[in-house]
C-alpha cells in the first residue's frame, strides 16, 4: 500500500483544458441547426453528443446518427439534403481524403 501512495504523491494530476481546433465550433453549430425542428429523447441525446465532441473527426462520425434522426422525423430526402449542406464546413476542418467519401 505504501508503494501505491508514494506513486500517487509523486505524479500530481494536472488538468489540461484545450480549446477545440479552429472551425470545429462552426461545424458543431451547423450540425445542431440540423436538429432545430426535431424533438425527442434521441434528439436530446444526439445534441449532447454533438456538444461533447472535441474534434472535427468526432463530429464527422456522428453524421449517420444525424441522418437517422432527421429521416425518422421527416424524410430521407430532407435528411440527405441537410447532410449535404454541411459537407463544405467539414472540408475546412478535415483532410480531403476523409470528406471525399461522403
């Protein structure tokens, strides 16, 4: 036990808060806007996940969930139209080889 307590005292924990990379907030706001006319538990859960994402890659991976929510509350063509509308924002914050596979 003394080895454990000495290890804990020798390595102080430091909080490191970092601002999201440039452009991520713009993409986040655009994705949240896609859900403005949607409601329900899944929508609230998805909004929370969008707020918690720290990097553009995390937001990119939430596209499928966004599509599912919008298409379930409206229609697939509207969901596709909305998703295509945010692709230019992703092109500003992600490498081209990722965004090219939309």
